[in-house]
C-alpha cells in the first residue's frame, strides 16, 4: 500500500485518506490526483507526504509524476472568481472554463455582462461527458432570475433563456453539481432582440438593441487558476513542496 497526502500551507490535510486516489493497494496500481485552486491569492504552497513508516504503507518502487497545467477561464490568464464584486466582464460568445469540485477551491465561476431591455438572453453550458454543471442567473440587484441547476444525468447540456425587461448587468454563475466534478465546461452566451413585454424573441422591437460581441476580455493581472496533476504508477519517500508561480 502507498499512502500519499497533500497539505496546504497551514499543514492541514486537503483530502482525507479515504478519498485520496493516491492511497493505493497492490503493486502496479496507478492513479491520478488533481488539485485546482482559485485565484483568491497570488501564490499557493502545498506539501506532499508519502508513506507512513509501516509495512502496509511502503514507498518502495513508487514513481510520482508532478506537473502544473494552466486551467485559465474564458480566454483570460486567471481564474474567474466567485463573488459579485469580482465577477469577470464578458460579452456574448463561446468560452471555456474549469471547476474543481472537491478537488480544489475553484467551485464556482461568476461572469457579468450588460444586457439591454427587450433582449432574450440564452445561456448554455456543456460539461464533460461524465460531469454535471449548473447555471444560475442574477439581475443587477443580485436577485436570482433564472436557474437550470439539476441536469438529468452526467454529461447533460444545461440551458436557460431569460427575457430581460430592464437594461441591466446580468450575472451568470456556473457551478459543479456533485463533489467529484473536476473538469472543464463550455459556456455559450447568445442574445436576441425582441423579448420585451408583448413581443416574442425574433420579432423587431420598437428600438434597436446591440447583441454584443464575441471579443474575449483583456488579460487581467490576477493570479492564474491551474491544476496540480499527480500521475502515480506505483511507490517515493520524499515530501514535495509545490508553489504556483
């Protein structure tokens, strides 16, 4: 058996042993461990310990491959944060983002875009085939105005359309549905004129309203979101210090 633990900078265990995929039984076993932090701070320090000093927790013959990969959101160089004050400004278009589920601290991404009165706003999220994602929409007063939160099954595409009756900033929250939901998602935002009272989407409204652009927001200076990937094929008796640069 190989026992492996990941700690934060306060030396607290991040994942209990019974949930840790690197605590393996049997020679020749292999597993992968992901950890995706948010951009709450610029730098994170992690500690990794292996083995337990006993016969059942040996590290002999174990190989640990540790890599750092960019998991930036929405074409930026950072993680999309999860508060209304720090929501990322975007326009209509197609974006790729990442969430950690229980494997990190990046459990929600919050976007903000201006939408004109008389517009039908449609938000669609496509998760990986074995994952689930939820959508929640809020108006400029941070009041929930729409939600598609419980997909029928893993891999299900979720979509919601909301008629905007007042020109406003709309917030879009993307979240994981279950704990073990690390992975990417594709966010598609479209707007269509003609959603004012008494009008159906597609009709010509009394005024013309911009439908937005597909420009990606400029790169910010905040810390990047990324994944720490531990690919393991067997057993090491060295504690690693991981630092995001």
